[in-house]
């Protein structure tokens, strides 16, 4: 949730708006890391928030078939398809425009919450994993619409790469014009790591029920966003009314 126009570069956001983006990014990165920690530790024994490992594993199992009781070969392709469909749904709802966080993003978060709830209900069945992967595709796509920076919240391969790239650019240019990116990428990585740690500990105590707080978080984010949008709409209406009544 922020106040600048959609075409304003992220580095040019006001301090308060930039901080809100950073806090939201860290929260969603923690969320993505948490889910990955839960899934890797025990629900599926496999990360579902990123596609590099899943794509590799989908090829490996063709050569080394899984043992009875393990995730079947076809399931890995449903996980990948789920992530793809999550991104596609966001593209259909939001489109290509660079939009401020608002109602459309809240709708996407509601969809994510529903998918997570379904994933929790069906886990450890492969369809449950596909729904969780779908939810992470939604989340990652929702945060990819900020001008000037691609924000990833379900995996950190690109984040670590961008940290190194930004550092190299600072050294090459002999200034700190690219340093602002590190203010987003470094906390993103840290909070993903923390989420993975907490998710692992949570699974050890709660089993697959460790996924339930994630459903609650996405619902809360959706409600807060809707409330903010309503408040902003009321405020704009009052301003227009006052302007029209001014002689």
C-alpha cells in the first residue's frame, strides 16, 4: 500500500511509502520461507515455493523412479503447473500495468489464502502440494509489479544474485547509486531464511497444521488492504466534495 503514482520508480518513493513496501516484502518473504520450511521438513519432503529444484527433480525421477510411498513422478509436474497457473491468474486479474497495492492485489491474496487452505486440507496428497505451489505462484506474481525492481517473495535465488549484482555495480560505478536495491534485497533474504527456520520448528511441533497460520496471514493482509482502499476512497470523496463546495 503506497501513495505514489504507478509509474514512479521504487527508489523515488517517499520514505514512508518505501518503508511500507519494505515491511510488506519482508513479511511475504518470511511467509514464503515459512511455507518452504514446512514443506521441505516433512509435509512433502520437497520445496514447493521455487521451480528450479522442482524442474530438476522432475527430470531426475524419470531416471531414478521414486520408491513406493514417495511422491509419484506425475506429481512434480502438477507442482510446476500449479505455480505457473498461479502467475497466470495474477496476470489475468492485474494485467501488465504497474499498479499500487490495492483492491486487485487483495483479491489475489484471497485466492492465495483459499489455495493454501485447500493445500493444508489435502496434504500430503499431491493435489495439496499443487495448491500450495499455486498459492506461491500467486504471491510471487503479485509482488512483481513495482516499477524499477523485481521483488521475489517465494524464493531467493534471484535475490541473492541481485545482491551480488548491485554490489558489483556499486564497485564498477564507484558510487552508491545502486545501493538502494540492497535495502530491499538483503532484508528479503534474511526474512526468507528466518521464515524457513520458524517453519521447520513449527512443523516439528504441529505437523501439517503449521500451514494454518499462513492461511490466516494472507486473510489478514487481504482484509487490511480492503479496509485501506475503502478508507482512501472515502477520503478522496470528501476531498472532492469539499472542493466542489468551496466558492
